[in-house]
C-alpha cells in the first residue's frame, strides 16, 4: 500500500468506540507500514497518524507481527514529536513496550523506558498499579521478577529511594527472587547520597528477606560504618561475616585499614595487616597509598620510602595518588630535594601531575623560602594546562610575604582577583602579616580594615594579627579593645591571641595582667606553651625578678615544654647582668646541648658576667 493510499484510508475511517474493528484495522496498517518502511512515512506524512489514540497505540505496540525494535522506534517517534500529535504514549503504552522488549531480552532499552515512567510525575505510580497493566499472558514469574528488578534499579538511579523500597517490599510479599546485585546498586546509591542510616535499615531488610548476602554488600556496609566513624562496629561486622563463611576481600581490608588510619589507631592498622598476611591478600595500590599516608602521619619517612620501593618491586604500578601522598609528606617535612626527585620521576613515567601535587610542591618551596622555585612550578603548571586555584595563589602570596617581597605578593593578589577569585580573610591576613614583617604596621591595619569595608568578617587569625600590630606599636588600649570586640562578635580567641597579649603586657611591665591572661587561657581549655612561658619569663627578667623567671623556667620544663633560643637568651642575659655567671653558664651549656646556637650578643653578655661577678 502506497503512502497516498494509506492517507486516503485513514481519512475515510470514522472514529468509533474503542471496541470498534476500525481501531484494529488502523493499528494493523500502522504496523504494516512500520514493518515494511520503518518510521520514515510518518515523518514525511504526519496525517497518517491523525486518528491515533491510546488504544491504537497499545494495539500497535502489542502486535506480535511487529518486531520489538520497530515498536521501540515507533514509541520514541511519538515521544520525540509531541507537537505533531496531541496523543503521547500513556502508561499502558510504556508497560506494553517493556513487555515486548523483554521478549527480545533488550534489558538496557527496558531500563530507559522505566526511566521515562519514574521521571514523569504524570506517569509515576505504585508498583501494584504498574503490575496490573501487564497483560495476563505476560505475567509469568520470571518476567515479573525482571520487571520489578529493573524498576527497583531505576528508582535507585534517580534517588527515589522510598519508591524503590516499595518495589522491594512488593517483591518480598510476592515471593519473587531479589537479586543481590540490584540491592548493592541501591546501597551504593544511598551511600553516595550520605543516607547511611537508611543503608543500615535496608541491609537489615535484605537479611530478613533472605537475600543472598555476599562479601560485596557487607563491604559496602563496613565502608558506611567507617565513614560514620563506627570503625569498631565495622570490625565486628567483618567478624560476623567470617563466622558465616564469607571471606573478606581486598576491598573489605582496605576499607577497615582506611578507617583505622584516619583514627590513628596503630593497634587496628597492625591487626588488619596481620589478617591480610594470614589470608594471603596481596596489597594493591590503594593499600600502599594508605600505608604511605599512615607512616607519613607518624613521621616515619624511612617506612614511607620502604613502602614506595616495595610496591614497585612487587609490580604494583604507582599512580598519581601514590605520588601525591609521597610528595606531600616530603614537602611537609621540608625534604624538597626528594620531593623534586619524585616529581621528575612521575613525569618521566608519563603520569601527569595534578593540582594536589603542585599544591604540595608550592607549599614546600614557599615554606623553604624558595619563591624562585615556586615561580618555575607556576610556569610548568600553566604549560600542563592546569588552572591555578585559590589555594596555590594564597600559598604563593604567603611565600613572597615571608621573604618580605610585598609588591610581588600584591601582584599575585591582583592576578587572582582578575581570574575571578575573591580575596578572602586568609589572603588579607597574609598581606597584613607580610607588612608587619617589614614593620609597615599602619599599612597592615589598613589592609585588614579594607577587608571589613568589603563586607568580609574578621576571623580569629585576622583579629589576632590586628592585636599583634597594636602590641608591637605599644598601643595596649587598642589591643584590649580589639580583644573584647572579637569576643562580643562571637569570634573565639586562640592560643596565639592570648600569647600575643601576654607578650604585649609583659613587655610593658604589666605582669599581673599577663598572668591573668594566662589563667584565663587555661580556663578556656588552652594549655600555655613555650611562647607563653617565654613571654612571662621576659617580663619578670626585664623588671629584675630573676628568681620568679627561674621558677617559671623550671615549671615549663616540668610540664614537658622545650625551651627555645629566645627563652635561653632571655634568662642568660638577665643572669649575666646580675653577675650570676655560674647559673648563666649552666644554662648556656644546656642550650648548646639541646642543639641551639647562641648569637654573638649572648656570648658577649656571658663574658661580661665574669667581670660583673669579680667586681
């Protein structure tokens, strides 16, 4: 039949009630056209479907003479051309097509059709209503099981978890077999959305419904417990799975190992490693990355290098994450030569450094005062096509400020803002601290006040920097006002804030106020440190109270604090001036023994103490 004849046939056909034979005739002609010519005639002559309604669509899709792929093309054509036809496939059409696709085992296409249903509020309905639309001839258990299984997965993919649970409950009530793989997909979807409690409840439902439980679903639960911080419960769950004859796999061990590493639990880490050795579970790249991070956190760089060498000896290829971890720890500990060797090694192996590696390298070279190396890294990063992020801009600014190169730091800030990054409290504080370093206190204050004018609230570090500036200027009244202001604004002072004020009051001779602040600091749960004691020692020494200074010195030693060069210099200078050369030389010997280097002024002071003692 030609397209023109078909048009004439459709035009002459009167619309009758749904049971009319004409509907069957129209659907048969549509099916024949699809079978012989595909979808093209309907594209060129839309009037061929002028009488189309839901009943005819259902008859076309359920026509067994029409292959399932042709049904799918027709269905998609109707969906994609809503402007040509007032009729769109209804829920029955979707279910009918799913039945036809099942015949051809086209499961991926079935999932797509299910996706149309669950994402359309006009189509979405309960599982019971959907099942009722399946024709009686198709309601074999195997088909219904697959129907429910795919619908369950699609709900999970779309984060419609309550609807998915409705399908699960229907399957359990109906005695349908529930596939653990679909349950795993559901658990993973919940975990990705951080619905950990829902994960646990669903896992219990799986157990109650006699779903086959394997190492994969249990490992997901162990991972969820570890992420929530319940590592002990996760460990108990692993013991339960072993009792039930389910052997932990590498993923299970790595998950628990990661949990113990994050908790800094040495006993747990060693236990996992012993179990892995017992079960002959070979380490993979994830295991080695975790162990490198573990030993790095413990400051055991020899073990870090040992793990790195061992993994390569065993043929485990180091990836970008391993290099990131090893390089980061070397940078944190100031081993920049080794960090650059590793950086060269990874590039030679064809691994492209990521922004985390560059960030660690920037931090390391800037802390070491090697801003020229930072500039070279910046150029290399740009050659790799990597965007410089806010952290790297801030790190570079910090590096310049530490070297007293304020103008270069300001240029970096200008570039950062041009790139669309808004300078935050850290950036402003970096510039202010840099200006303080070169004693440009007024400019430093202006920067922090500019930050406030731009609507940024001062944080603890910003307030502490302002207080430090005021103390260095000798303006303790303003420092005190700022201290009270920050507390009124709900910004909590930290130990640096208290130490700054204690140092300021000690220098000014207001030792009583300095001691009050020390007491307040302890009340707030902060422990006085070497800087606190050194400031108080300095205050007592300046005003000739050396015995009190020595009492403070002994107290700090008893509390386990190691005196620094400033502590020793303050006391030795004071003792020397008073001619107490024996005590001065004893402290000098202690200072040398602890690896600290005295300056020329201190040596001159000691020599002077001998003359003072003789006179």
